[in-house]
């Protein structure tokens, strides 16, 4: 039998792995952005418990497919696809800039050493 500490540690590790998943993390972030009113009503102390339950039930029934699941999923998928493309373009630009800088350095060094090379050729 596991102790409570082992049980809580396994729950914490499982949650940690899920949050590190880019799809899950972006889904949670987009869900929070889209459903900020839901979270605000849930955590505020202004309404009675019954009023909160009624509001949250009405909110869930009217927005279940759209705002509670489908829209955050679409946003997170688009984010993941676009972020990969953006990172590929940035990597390409970085490599291109590095190669251009190396070529400029090479041209500078060859232009600087060319007169010395000609001088040595004449001397021999």
C-alpha cells in the first residue's frame, strides 16, 4: 500500500508531465483566455453558492461545444502548427545570417592578405 506522500507525488508528477505537453498547455491557456468570466464567477465571493451554481450551469449549457472545448482546441492546434513554422523560419534566417557573416569575414581576410601574398610571390 502506498503512503499518502507517494500518492500525492504521483499525482504531482502526472500533472507536471501533462502541463509540459505543448498541446495541453496551449489548450489550458486558450481556455483561460476565452473563459475568464467563468473563472471570475467561480472564484469570487460576491455571489451565493446557489447563484454561482445556476450561473455556471447556464454558462456550460450555452457554451459547451464552442467556448468550453472546441474553440480552445482549435486555437491550441493553430498555435502549435504556426509556432513550428515560425521557429523554422527563424532558424533559417539565423543560419543564413551566420553564413553571410562568415562569407564577409572570409572576403575581408582574403582582401587583407592578398597584397601580402603578391609581395611574397614577387620576392621569390
